């Protein structure tokens, strides 16, 4: 009797215990149908490209958005006449934003030296009023002349800051 009871104790409860422990896990994998998941919510990244010196909006600037998790996911847009850009619909994630325009230095969002700020989309993040600042390029030009006012050929010029 003791041996027979012991055999049932180990053979029958194992499948029952396995099923008992798996049922709650299977039910928790499917969210209720009325609950919104983060994948269903769409977000937007929008803003204005401006000159860092004057603050004037820059039209026809190229703005590039890159997913930091997968750099192959890249999109670009050309700004409107008032410097505005919009990327939508987007999923929740982290993105790099970069701007470029002829006559301006290419720059990332809030760039300082080689670092920049990523833009995070998700519930509670305001990503629709961004300001992307581009610095104008500079150019020096002039003539090198000697003491009599004649042009000096093959002169070496050095610029110090």
C-alpha cells in the first residue's frame, strides 16, 4: 500500500503541477483588449531649425532623424519656409536629430563638442516644440599687399584666435 501510494504521488501530480503553474503565465502574456499598449500609441517629433546667431528660421534645411537602437532606420525632411519640420507617426524610442544647410555647419540637436542630446518619444515627453540651432560658416577674404600697396605673391597667412 505504501509503495502504491508513493507511485501515484510522483507520477500524477507532476503534470497537474506543471499545468497549474503554466496557466497564470499564459494568461498574463495577453493584455486585456481595452488596454492600450505602447506600440499602439504614435508619437511626433517636430520643431524649428534656426540660425544660432540671429534666431531666424532656416528654410530648406535638411533634418535627419535616426533611431539610435537601429541606425538603419533613418528618415529626412526638408524644412518649410518658416523652418518647421515634423516626423510622424513614430513609435516610442530614442532618436538622434541632425540638421544641415548650405552655408551652415552641420549639427545635432543640442550639440556641444562631440556630444548631443537624444530625443526620447513616449508618454509624458514633449517632442513637438524642439529648436535645432545651426551655426553659420565663416569666411575671411582679402588681399596681401606690400608697403607700397602692390599685391604680394605667394604670401603665407596665419589666423590666430
